[in-house]
């Protein structure tokens, strides 16, 4: 097959393609904003008084126990309902990606984000609030399904990792912006929370306009029978005229994909197991690093170790900055050192950080009272070390690897399983973390360390290196060569 052994298809980075990458990555910013905004909003008194008066009462008269201050199922449900909606809608999004294309799916996502921002900012009753969260959630389902696949498909092979990681970079920027917004709006009474929720409309508008400007991916065009447009789109995004080799490879992948009438059925076949298992497990493991315990509840966590309100919000901003900064390391390294080394290095660093936090809290933090200042600072540093290593490994690669390892015929269906596994586990952590912390106390951090050990072993034995392999050539070059997974391929 033309070009099969030549991953270095010709390409230039044009202004237009750069704009496509960045505009699509705004889908990540929306997701990040949603992750980052709810923790701060649920801590605002005005918000609690309006929608959760009983929780507010309890907060005022809480019996002080360091690990249990904020344990409340309804409050956690406000945060987590979004992920349930995203979980379900990612399957619809997979269908939309196939039938309509990646570009319209991103447009649909932005429309839901806009509706969600309007509904939740205008909320007068609890049902409006929850409906707003559900609309956001559907946006996340559509956006998280379409954007990583879009980025992986339009990226030149030698930069695919870096381009795809723009999605994660924008997630981290969204989280950081949300924590800054909350910091500012928490002093605006009584409508600060409305501002926080309404401001999601700004990036949603950029995504909406952006989705009209970006190209459809050549793969999606050819897959739906528009060969001419597909080739033209390929020339446009590669910035060169000589795209025949790459076009042939896309064409061949599409021919093969056309034989498969029911992608979800095909996905259940033995030969689809390698990318499916990897895609699902990377997302499950990503969440069981404990990252969202920190992203959602960093202010609560820092209060737990004894910081005052302001100092803990500030610490959350610091972890947010570390999160953004470290993602650049990944963009730089992923196509040079490869995926596996990043994942393994991070396992070591994350394990040490989580175990050390657990150790300090176990020995030093009593149910009432707080850590001494020096130790509390050490905890903040350890949290930063943890976030840092997550940000250059499991964060971005949890999205990158599942978007690049499925053959075209099962790509969007398989990726939907990865997205929904992420959402399910995020839901679980969002819903359960505060109760787990209340019950398990410092041991919660050992719980996460144990998961990190298991995921390290998983990478050693089962995760193949996909650096530099053309996206439509994974079966031959990756799965058929892997000592374990080759047994699954016919
Ligand atoms: C994860 C999110 C997490 C974020 C942190 C993403 O890759 O999917 O759950 O909050 O990284 O930056």
C-alpha cells in the first residue's frame, strides 16, 4: 500500500490548520471550565442559601471533623450529574460523528454548552439548575467524543501527540480560568454564582463560531463518500499538493471501514479487544489516580489540612497553574520520548506523592485541629508534584491513546467507550470522594497509591508504543507486533 512504510507524509503548518487545532481545542476548555467551576460555586453561601438551605444550615452548625466537613450527597450530585449526562450522550455523539461528521458534532456540542450556560445562569429553581448541568453534560459528551478524534485525524503523523494534547492543554486552562473566576465572583453578592455559570457562555461562543470555520477531517469526508472534498481538505490542512500517499492510506482505511455495517457489534469481536481494553482502562486508571479528588475539592482539601478560606482558594489556583505549565512538557515530549515512558515516569512520581500525603496526614492530622504551617506547605508541594506528573502523562494520554489506536471502522464507537468510562469514573469520584474521605480519612491517599501501582504494571505489560505510527496503520504496525495483543488479531 502506498505510503504504508513511510510515516513522514509531507506537510507544512499553515495558519489555517493552526486555527483549526486551536478552535477545536476550545471543546477542551469547555470541559475544563465545567470541571473547575462547580467546586467553587457549591462553596458559595448565596448559592447554598438559594438551592440547598439545609446544607447551608448544616455548614453553619457543623460539628468540626476535619475529614467530614463537606460530606453531602445532594451537593455532590450537583457536581456529578453532568458526568452522567455526558456518559449517555457520548454514544449518541459517536453516531453523529459517523453520520454527520466530526465538524457538525462539535457544532452540536457548542450549542448544548450555550444552552447550558443560559439555563444554569438563569436558574430560579433546583430543576433549572440540574437541567443546566445536564445540558452542559450533553455538550461534554459531544465535545469530548468529537474533538480528540478530530485533532488526531487532522494532525500530521509526526506531530499527532502534540496536536491532540492541545485538547488537554485547553482542559487545564479551562480549570484554571474557572478557579480564578470563582475567586473573583465569590465576593459578588448575591449573584456571584450566576456570573460563574454564565461565563461558560464565552468559550462556548468561541467554540460555536470556531466550529463553523474549521475543516471537516479528510477521513470523515472520504468515509462518507466525498472523495474529492476529502482530498481537497487534505491538501488544505497539509499545506502541500503532494498528498497522494496519505490520501491512498485514508482511502484504504475507509474502504475497509465500509465493510463494517455495525461498528458496535464489530467492537465486541475478539480482534477489537486490544484497543478497546486499552482505551477503557487508560480512562479508568486516569480517574483512579485521584486527580479529580484534587481538581474538584482542592479548596476543601487544603482547608482540611488547616488553611483558611482564602489561602485554600489560592492554593487551588497554584495547582491550576502547575497543571497548565506541566502540560507543555507533554506537548514537547510525547512525540519524542513516546507515550510509555511518560506514563511510567508519572506512575513513580504520583505514587510517591500520594503515599507521602497519606503518611503525613495519618501521623500528623487529628480529627480536630490542623497541621503545623511547615507540614501544610509540604502537603501543597506534594499535591503540586502529583498534579505535575499527571499533567504530562495520564491526563493527556488518557485522551490521546484511545483516539489514535482504533482502526477507522471502530474509531468513534470505540472512543465513545473511552469517553463514557472517563465520565463514569469521574461521576464516581465526584459523588463519592467527600464521603470516602470522611470514612477512610488519610487512607484515601493510600487507596489511590494502590491504583497507581496497578496501572504502572498495566503499562509495562500491555500498553504499546504508538509514537510515529500513522493513525490508519495501527493494526499492522502496533497490534500485530505486540507480544500479548497479537494473539487477538486474526
Ligand atoms: C481528565 C479530567 C481532569 C483533568 C485535569 C483530564 O484529562 O479527564 O478528569 O480533571 O484532566 O487536568
